[in-house]
């Protein structure tokens, strides 16, 4: 959700996936332009909306959906770079790609990168601008649940099941 808000702040057209139809309205309320209910493959639907392929994608589910996400991206060639897929999520409990053969796995010209979520990897001015926007009410970050530190396992179950309904805040 936060990623969608950041993308909209930068004037991007945002396609987002939801695992449950009940999540569509919440994403639309954040400004998402097109919500795709993910039944296991979304590349064909994404390409229907963006026929040349998307410029970039952030993979938040993991190894099980990475191939489909890469297929939704713009192909490179003739001096034009392909789309970029940033792999950063792992809620699928699949941590690796067995027998990964990049030439077969990635469409021609599509680039793959990763982001581990470390604070040092995020430019301070980007984070500060976002926090200022939240504090000023220009950006809404939906809170799904507020839970105690002893409820972290339950919080993970909500996230993995796609039932968080927003950000989960852990109170220490």
C-alpha cells in the first residue's frame, strides 16, 4: 500500500495486485489505477492494460510469482531498455528459484534487481518527505491492526494470509 502511495505521488500509473476481492476498494481509495485480483497469474491482465508491458514492477509475494511478474514487463531491445523487476517480498514461503536459468526465466531485456528493506538503502530525503506527508495528512497509510509485541506470530499469519487490511503496527 505504501508503495502505491509513493508511486502515485510521483505521477505514475499504478497497477496493484490483491489476493482477495475484498481488498480492491481499499487499494482504489489509495489512488491505485488498476487492481488485479491475483489468481496465480496477472501478466496477461497487466499486458491488456499496458500493451507494451510495464516499465517497472515490485515483487512482494516471492519466488512463486516472480516469473509471472517479469512477463508483465516491457521487453528490451533496439536500444530501448526493458522493464525492471525489483524483488523484495517473500510471503510465499518459497525462498529460492530451483534450477534458475536466467535465459529461460527472464524475458529478453527485462532486468531483475532486489531490495532487502534496509533503512540505509532508502535515501533519507525520500523517507523524510514521506513522513512529513503522513504527518501533514497529505498521505494516508491505512492501519489494519495494532498489536502487542507478544502477538508478532499472529501478525505474520495475518500478513501471509493477506488479511491484514492495512499496515500492522506492533506496540513495544
